[in-house]
């Protein structure tokens, strides 16, 4: 492989190297799976600094063109030629759920998911955590060196100004009109969720949620003593006709929604759906809590959040870096405008004084250096590849009666199964074969709902093939037994 440089070119050298390698791959000179020259050898060949080669390889990796293998070097990525059907078949029965007060299973679900991470040999379809960035050590050290004095003191409850300005700039690019003064940095979006729910709701108040929905939100609502109305999801998002019916009849105090890469279904709503939902909220004077933890993992451009269209300060927006960088940093954020800001900020102060200054500094350094953008590009490329691997495996192994969503990003898809599928029995048998599937019932307000599976596509394609094969065989076994009986 020969690479030459145009020394008089205005384009930076690392970009020249990137472009040249890209052309070699497109022309077929470099084939999928080929190993690229080592950083040292290419630097010597081109008579450039090794850091220049590292930068070029980082950009190529962020673009999904090459990938690094620990201890082996850099390799040309295989072209994804998935034959998977990219059309969603999700079409559940549209039943509204108004449950009796029940006990939350959030603790059991969370601890089981975390414990499963440490079990060797388990294909874990329940863990919704991203692959951590490869350069965390470098970025953390740099962040600690730059602002050592301010990291070990008490800080403002709303978060460090530099980070809030960076987050505001990021949200402006998503279509929101927001400034640093509208932002509260939180201990993950879980804290933002708790602060907002306790601000808007009292025990006995009605609240709207999507069904299925994030089990952590259900747990918080049950702990608060709120009365839940579960509006069913369609393939386009929350059923808005049913939403208006219950806005009119029950006058709820809050609508909880996940508009982008919904957990657990993976659905992203359209701009028209978002604007219609906001119009209903305005008509019935009902605030909205928009919880978009996975928005940074979208494969394609998404509509602006509901908050972007909010002119009456009805919407609080939640985001987090737990799903894009790493959960252990515990850095999330809230967009709160108008009269609500100060009251929620006071609650935040009483809750924990402030979010970890060290975690904020690390996130700030990722944003300032551009490393977050590159990391997200890598994650999206990996997730798209594994999502398509899972869709293809579902088509090969799952029974025809199963239906599923086709998410445009995130970490999950949702499989809707026939009524009376013995899902708990299948989960137990799958675990005996080293395949972990989360309990579907925790995503429904009544702890029942229709039979389903939330499957994360973060495992490797090989693990996905193995796990989906096991689940497919079990589903066919029990569905055939049901038909025979």
C-alpha cells in the first residue's frame, strides 16, 4: 500500500492520510479485513509525527471505515450487507392500563442486570450499557490536570458553567433554543427524573405514561403514590386519540414520554407526532416530562425534541451522558425554563448539593476536545452493525407470529409475542443455556402486559447469533406445544 502526501496542500496532513486510505478502500486495493500499516511504520514512511497517524486513524475509525483490535493494530471494516427486513411489524392491541397500586420490581431488575455483567459466558440481552470509550484514561488525566484546584471544592447545584455552556451548544444543534441558564446538571438522568416527578406530582395525582415504558419511571411513580394511566404505544408512538380521551376525563398532572429511541421499544416519533402531543398538552394544560436518554445514539438525523416547540414552559427535557460515554460518570442534565427552574434547583441543592465536579470535568473535556463526537460515531457504527445482525437473526430463528420494532438507533429493540406465550418459563430455560432476557412485565404498569422481550443489540454479532438461536428454538417449542394442546 502506497500513500503519498501533497506537502503544499492546505488540507491538514492527517486528513490527507484519511482521504487516501478511504480511496484505497473504495477502489478495492484494501479489502475488508486487511490490516493497515502500524502507526510507527506509516509515520516513518511518510516522515510525519506518530500523532498525525493516530489522528488519521482515529478519524477513519470514527467514520466506521476501520477498527482497532487490541494488540493487533487497525483493520479495514467489513461492509455490512445485511439482508434483514428493516420494516417494523410492531402492532400491539391498544389497551389502556390503569393499575392498582403495586410493589415496584425496580430493585430486582436493576441488580439482576448489573450482576449479569460479571458472569462469564452469558449472552446478556438485558444490559443497556454502551461500550466505554477507549480513551477514557487519557481524557480523565487531561481533565484533572487542567482544573485541579476547583475539583475538590463545593460547586454550584446547577453544575459547572463551562459544561452547561457546552451542553447548551449541543442542544442548540438538536433544534432547541436553550442557554446555560436553563440547564441543571444532575447525577444521571435518574436524578432529573426524580426531581421532576416530585416537583409536579403529589400522592394520588394522575399521571400519563406510555405502555410499555422505562421501568425506572414506573418505580418512581409507584414510590411517589401517583395513579398511573398507561396509554398504549403504536408503531408511531403514544396513541394520541386515547391520550386526549384521558386528558379530558382524568385531568392528569403530568405526561411522561420518551420521544427519541423509546425505552423499551426503540421507537422514535415524528415531528408531527411531537407537535400534536404538545398541542394536546397545551389544550389541557398538562406538563410534559420528555426523557431522551438515548438521543445521542441515533443512526440518522431526528426531529427536534418536543421541548424545541415549547413556548409555554410546559416541557422539562432530560438527557444524560450515561448512555453515550459511561454510566459510572453519573452526569445527566435537565432543561428547565420559566418559573420552574428555581424551585427545581432548590430541590437539587437539598438532594445532593452538587454533581461530582470530577465527573463534570471529564465530560467537559470530552466535549471540548471533540472526542465525544468521534466516540459517538464509533458507537453508532457498531450499533448499526449489531442491530442489523439481530434483525437478520430474528428473521432466521424466531417464529412467524413474533413481531418486532426496527429502531433507528439506541441499544434496544422490542419483540411482541403471541398471547399466552409462557414467557417466564422461556426466560428460565434460556438462562439455563446462558442467555439472559429481562422480565417483560417490569415495563408495564400492571406488571403483566402482553408477552414481549426487550433485547439489547450491544453483544457481538456472534453472541447475538447464539442467543437468538436459543430463544428462537424455545419460542417455537412452546408455541408448537400450545397449538397441539
